[in-house]
């Protein structure tokens, strides 16, 4: 007995502001723990920066829901973050100083976990159908990216001394 997977259009669910707030808060807490454990930044030093990032993300989500242009929330979030960190924005120096206490990898970890968990059954079936060709291409891309990055880093290190 095979179970059919509904098309992606039928599975979508538009999150409300409350659901976004909960999700963003969970990601913030996970990132705060990661920021404390990994780079060994005290929680008291990282909390203001994390709250600023949480606020920027939530404002971007609100703008996306209020402005009917169909622009993804990440565009609004990036715009708000850029606007708040530009030198002509009052308080931008303080904002940048606080956010600098948050390590990038602490933010990337929960996002990458969510992306991994977000794979649907239809994507897993599609991956299985692609088989060895997809795995071969993925391995070659990873190797090429690694070697290219290593080459660029080596050149820059040799040039700068």
C-alpha cells in the first residue's frame, strides 16, 4: 500500500505572527546556548545582541505580513538590519557593538538544523530516485568548493604575508 504525498502547494501553511514569535524565540534561545558554549561568550554579554537580532527578525516578519508585495521576509529582515546598522542611524554604533557579541555559527546552527528537518517525504523520495548521480555531483561540488576556497585562502595568505 503506497501512500501518496500531496503536492507542495497543498501542504503549505502560512504562519501567523504568534507562531513566528514562538519560532524566533526558540531559535534565539538555541543560538544563545550555542553562542555561550562554542565561542565562550558570557550570556550576559550576548543577550542584548540576541534580543536585537530577534527584534529585527520579528519586525521583518511583521512588515512582510503588512506590506502586500509578496516579498520574502528575509528581504525585509535584511533591510531592517542594514538600516539599523548604517552609520547615519542614531544608536547604530551601540547596536553593532551588541550584535558583535553574537557569533555567526551560533545563529547558523539552529537554522541549518531546521533546514535539515524541513525535508519533506517527497524530497526524500526524489533524492532516492536520483540515486548515485546526485550523490556524485554533490561530492564533486563539495570537493570543488573546498579546493577553490583553500586556493583563494592560500593566495590571500601569501599576498598579505
